[in-house]
């Protein structure tokens, strides 16, 4: 069994790793946006001028080179997937932390009831 201190350390490390990965994903997204803005300024303007976000087919049927557009869509999909998985991992970590907190609250309630039955 792990001590409370070890669990706290593990929670801190998990949160730290989640923050680091989130920053790296945002960096990848920013790099891709910069890459696109250099190679395809008209694509960026088309994306920004639309009121709703375009999908994959909006990219494929754009006026720029199809290969580069498909690669850009692929990279965007990878970033989306990484964000989704990170969100899931973060939720699992938060759920585990909440469960541990609820157990600690229940334990303290039991202790109070046995010490002070009034």
C-alpha cells in the first residue's frame, strides 16, 4: 500500500506531466499554424474568414496544393487526437484524486463518530 505522502507525490507528478504534454501539444499546433501561414497564406485567410470552422473537405478542395493540404489536415487531426487523449487522462487522474479525497473524508467522519458519539 502507498502512503498518503506517496499518493500526493504521484498526483503532483501526474499533474505536472499533464501540464507539460498540454504545452507541447499547443506548441505543435502553433508550429503547424506558423508553417501553414508561411506556405499557404490564402488558406489561413480562408479559414479565418469563415464564420464556422471548416472540415477536412474544406481543406481538400482548397485552391492550394492538395498534398500539402492533406498533410496539414493530418497534422491537425493528430493534434486533435493528442488533445482528446490528454483530456481523457486528465479526467482519469482527477477522478482518482476525487475518490481518494472522498475516502479520506469518510475516514475522518468515521473517526469523529467513534471518538465523539454525541
